[in-house]
């Protein structure tokens, strides 16, 4: 939004032209989201506490979590607010990717909000039934996939699956295959982040790290010179995703200030579902779905641990892990919560670096 104001002011002072640079707008977007999170955080936490929107702890969970009962939840609304405001202020609002990602992120946030509201305010133990939640995730996921497919300016590039670390190697995806694959990336990433969000700061920091890395991919993919030099297909307009990713990173770091151990607030499904969907969708836009699989390895492993646990118990009556998702397994093995969190962060840093290496190793 402010880009149009600065363009107008350029006719009076050429110095305002600096705001047309994507990198500057990304930095300002990150700082705006960070400041908004810092400024609004105490107010949001206070309002949630007054309304008694507090976390309920499962009796079957680790005993160390029992003191967390009553901690304000649904703090993900703070993240969404900071991301949306910052993106609207600093992104180019004529860019189709900006609106597709914003609307999809908000839609998943609404799904998470309804689930949190039913569990924490109404008092429903189940919240939104898993089947119904998955139904609405599927509706939004398929809708975003179809819109991306239909609005592609260069289908040869935007409908191809890139294979990281291999130059000039991609797999063309036809209509139904592209839509189905994109849907799986969006919904899978959304649920992966949601399953990881079980400890203080465990999910938000990996989301920030992966989001930052995807912003770098967006900048390269949206720049015809850099994309040509690095051998990455050029995606017109993808560069604006850098502003969105920067806003996500700034909002996430601001939220982490209050979410770090011991947490003053939890993000809830409203934050986890929307952040995961945003990461998945940005990865699709910049054609780095497989790199997301690498960089988001923590989310992948957490999800797989749940699948393995459920499948093993149903088929054999035995559990592979002491508790799933995987972070609870390590807690029950005696790892202190901060140790689990920081080690998962370190693993994510390593995986993000491995993913970023695909920019040059081709």
C-alpha cells in the first residue's frame, strides 16, 4: 500500500524511489511485523487471560506440562495480524501471488480459530471434529491449487516440479496431478506445523527459519538475472513473496518473545495451521516443494512419527514411541523441555542450510 504513496512522492523528491527496491520493502516489512508483535503482544495476552482462553492439558501427556494449564492460547491471531498488516503496507498489491497467499493463510487461520474457539471458549473437548477440519482444509487447499494453476503466466515453469541439486531437471505436472500435488503440499505443511506445536517455541522458530529461506528462494526466482545465473527457472512476480516471508519472519520472532520457554502465550491452531499453509503455498509459488520437504524436516518427522505410532498401534497393539508426536517421546525419555526445543532448532538450521545449498549445487 505504501509503495503507491512513495511512487507519488517520487515526483517531488527522487529519494523516495528507494522504496521501490524489493529488499528494502522486505526489511521494512519484517521490522513492521516485529514492532507490531512487540506492541500488541501484551495487550493480546491480557485480553486472552481476561477471557480465560487458556490451554487445557491432557492427563495422558507428560506431567511436566501440567503447570501450563491455563496459559493463554490463540496467540496465533497476533502473528496473523502482524503478517497481514505488514504485507498490505509493503507488498505490491497488484501481484496475484500476494493475494493468493494472504487469502489462503487467513482461511486456514479461520479454520484454526473455530477449532480453538470450540475447545477453549465453548469447552468442547474435541473442538472441530478431525474429519470436518480436514474437509475445510481440503476445500481451501484445492481452491488455492486451482487458482494457481489457472492463473499461471508461464505454465511450462509454474506447472513443473523442480528436482533440487540437479540442473535442468524437472517433471511436468498436468492439471489434476498439479492440483493434487499442490493441495498435498499446502495441507501437509499446515498439519505438520500444527503437530509440531507442542512445546514452547518449538514450532515458531523452525517456521521463521524456513520462511526466511523461502524468501531467499523467492527473491532469486523472481529476479531474471539471478535466476538465470543460478540455473533456477524464472517465475514472474514471485519476488514479492520475499516481502510476505519477511513479514512472517518478523511476526514469528515477535511472537517468540512471548512464546519462548516458559511461554506466556501459545499460538494455538489459529497460528499453526495458517503458518504451515503459508509455508507450503510459498514453496509452491517459488517451485521449491521438495526443498521445503528438506528444510521443514522437523515438521516432516513429527508428522511421520504420529502416522507410524497410530499405524503400529492399530495393526499390532504396540507403540513405537513412548508418545507421539516425536518431541513428547524425548520428553518422556528424560530430556528437559528446553533441550528438546533447542536441539530441534539446531536441526532445522542445518536442514535449512542444506536446502539453501541447492541454489548453488546444481
